[in-house]
C-alpha cells in the first residue's frame, strides 16, 4: 500500500502537524518543573475548551458526547447551559489570566446557545483568539457575523451527499448545512476576514468510499481547508463502539486525489498519525504530561483533566462556576499534580485516541531528555 501523505511539503507548518507541540517547549519545561516539585507555579493553559450547551440538534452515531447527551443525561445534571453573563466573565478572566484562547465546542452544539455572538465578540474585544466547532445546521446572521472574528471554524459535515449525511448524522439537514457553509464563505470574502473555514470529515464505514467526493464538494463550497481523519469509534462509552473495517487501498487512493486538487486557497489535511495503519487507536506514550496546556470547562461549571475525559468524575480537577476566578484556587494544586501522575495511559486511555499523544512524547524525548541537543542550533 502506498504511504499516506498527510499534507504537502509547502503546508508542513500547519495546525494539525504532529510537531506542533515543539512550539510549547518552554511551557513544557515549566510544567515538568511543577510536576517534579521544583516549583509550585503551573503556568496558565494555552486554551480553554468551553462546552457551553449540552444539547444537540443531530444524532451522530459516532458522537463522543452521546453518553451524556442522550443515553445518560443525568451525568450533566440540571444545568445544561452556561449563562451568557458567566461566559462573558470567563472571557474576561481568561484575558487577565494570560490571554488564554477559547474554543467553543463540544458537549453539544454551540450554535444553539443564544449568547455565542456576544462571547466571540467579547473575546475579540479582549484581544484573545477564539475558535468554533459546529455542525452548521443552525447559523443565524448574528452568529455568522461574529464567526468572522474567530481564528478558525471547524464545520463537522462528515458526508459528501444527502443520503450519506442522513445515515451518519441521523437527520435530513445536508442542504441546510451546505447552504450555511456557502453563506460563511461569502461573508468571509466580503469582509476580508482571516478566519479559516474548515470542512471536517471523519472516516467511517458508511462514508469512506465518498472521501474524494466530499473533498471536491468542500472546494466547490469555497472553504479554505478540507480536514479528514479516522473516527475515534472504539471508545467504550460510544453505543455500538467497534473496530471498523476499511479498504485501505481505496482510502489511500482517495487521499492522493484530494491532495491533487489543492491550490493556494484550498488546503487538504489527511491526518492519521494518532492511529495505526488500519485506522485503529494506538497508545505509544508512557506518561500523561501535556494536559496543563488546556483546561476543559463544561456546562455544569466543572473542569476536567483533559478533553478526552470529560464528565468522568475521576478526572474532575475543580469547579469554575459561578466565579471563574475559582480556577486559581486549584489550578496547579497538589491534587492537580497527583491526578496527572495517577494516569496510566496503557490502562486509562487504551479505549480512545489521545488528543495530546505526540505532545506527551515530545516532553518524554525533548524536555525530560535533551535528544535534540538544544544548545547547538
């Protein structure tokens, strides 16, 4: 089988690169000094991942949040939506804490939260970057305008046509989604916004024969990026989780076709490095070390160790509601440190991909051990 090229050489420096973690080398050193007890100071994270609303207007069969969105709703509790006023104060806190960026994403569909335009615009006013992850089913004019202030918008489409969309998304909304994508592309061009609009697709048994078709659709719609990766479908909290089977030669062929239609305005990222050659999960790191790069805050106001362990009580690190500054009472605490140390990846993370997989390996091999000989440029 031909080796899969994840991106063209001219696009090597991209947000999805497995070497992106090298940019955080100095922060990793601070994290390790804290982990090893050399200092009590843990620097602020780079990002706050905010789940502001635990409801969704789709029923994606592969959704990592289906456990608490549909099957075990009691896990979230009574407060399924963070008040807009609180989210605005959180943005102000992130600004003062260290210009921490904010990603408005999972736990539900953020476009259903009426306060999103105000939250995004507040972030811009405070000089902190924001991003948005959405299924693009419901995009008001007010929200569309505010999205032009984001650094990037990830649009989860996962399909190339209406019939496939209904199968994998559980609703007949394909036409609404493609129309809304066109609206955002038109608005981006009219306002000369620098926002990166990314068409996102997960590889599934139901859609993998239409990868190239989806890529061509993305280009026709006018997005700047087509991003495709394997689905994390082996998590044990997904109903019907399983190891999927693919024709890898066909996938490789389509990935190559996607890269062939790239140009200066349309980039393709076929990202696979967190999975093995058959697109199954892999864990090839020994310790969980990079989680302090990000703080996930959920609709119940609780914060968790990492985005891959949301709403798992064992990994709750503290409360951030009703006062965002409560974070300072436990961020970098002894309990926070010991919780990280307690994670055994081969045991605790074996059922899912790890978002920071390569970052952990960078710390192991470029911070804890200087395999790069950093004093010699």
